[in-house]
C-alpha cells in the first residue's frame, strides 16, 4: 500500500511540473504557430532566481527567501518573455521553421548569459519546508506535497481563467480563427504578448518549484522542454486542458515505468506510447485548433 502511495505522489509531482511548463508552450504554439525552443530556459530562469534570492538573503532566512522568489520569478520570466516577443518573436509569427532557428539561438544565448552571471557550477537552493509526512503508511517529503498543492492551485486557476474569463474567451477565439477574431474587434497582438509573457511566467514558476529537487545548472530547462513538447502534441495544440491531460498521461506513465524499468528504457517506452496515441488521435486527447496542425500534417 505504501509503495503505491509513493508512486502516485511522485506521479503527481511530475505532472504538476510538466503541466506548468506545457500550458504556456501549448498556448504559444497554438496561437502564434511558434515552436519556442527557448521555453525551457524560463524554467532555468526561475530556478536561478531562487538561487540568487536565497544567496543574497536580504536579511531573510533561506526558507522565507523562497517565498519571495516564488513571487519574483514569474515576474522576471514574464518581463524576459515580453522582451523576447517584442524583439524577435513578433516578426516571425506564422513562420514556424524560422522560429525554430530563432528560438534555438535565443536558448543558447540565455544559457550563456546565465552561465556568465552565475558560473558553470550547480547552485545550492533550500526548500521552504523539510521533514516527512506520513500518509497511508508512506513517508513522503513535505516539500513534494507543497509542489503538488501549489501546482494544482495554479493549474486550476489557469484553466478557470482560460474557460470563464473574457480574456480566456478572446484567447480561444484567436487560437481558433485569428482573422475572424480580429474582424470582431479583438486585439490579437496584445493578446499574443500577454499569452507569451504568461506562458513564460508559468515556466519560471515551475523552475522555482523544481529547483530544490534538481541540480540547478544552466541546462536544467532542456531536460523538460522535450517532454513538454510531447505533452503539448499529445494533449492537443492550443488546448490548456489538453496540456493537463497530456501531462497526466506522460507523467503518470513515466513515473510508473521508472519503478519497473531502467529510466532510459522507461522514457523510450513513454515516447513510443505517445507516438502511438498521436497516430490514433492526430489532433490530441483534447483537440484545440491552430495552423500548427498544418505544419505537423494534421490539419
């Protein structure tokens, strides 16, 4: 029983991180047909923000500094996202192949800037809570419960905003038919800027949550960007709910297989499963619409 509980909780932890990274990627890909290969660097930005705030202390203990970083990192991620969108991405909308090259270059630049600022050695960060919690006979780290709780709240809030707010309605309209949405008076350019910044902020938030569990170094985000793309394509391009569903499937399957198989083999099997599911459901588990499907040959 305790082993099953640990597997479920580990899966929920991974699902929370994947969903936070993938939601922004799904919106940007679906709305702008931009395959943002630099998206993973926002995870790294979030992790290094936590490292910087805790190292600076500012008369705060590391545990308190964590909460400061949890607020500060999404703001920094959103600002960097706005700058990148204004300087580069807005000139490449609906040119998917060009954006692949451009965002790959941005990814390398961000990695080197972080390395120049903080050095190549891994950074040390501290979780805001420690100790273990007993649940149904399983001893589980308290911090992982915090990740599940915070991730769940943010994901639920994002789903609610996408579904029930005017901003969400306008955003879905632009994703489905940009020309029609603009003819109805929706400012698509403003929405794309906000969506890009919001997706960057979510990825940076994921970086803060992930940092105490991972090695905080300049390539941290690259470990998650590949999985996030699988999640987006599997869940449905342009679909926030699809990204969550894809995260559940990928995160759950990978966690379960990791307990039975070598991690490399487990990752390969998850990839094979994703390919089969995409073949069976080309538009994803929860289909959205975007011209990106044309690029993938699924329009």
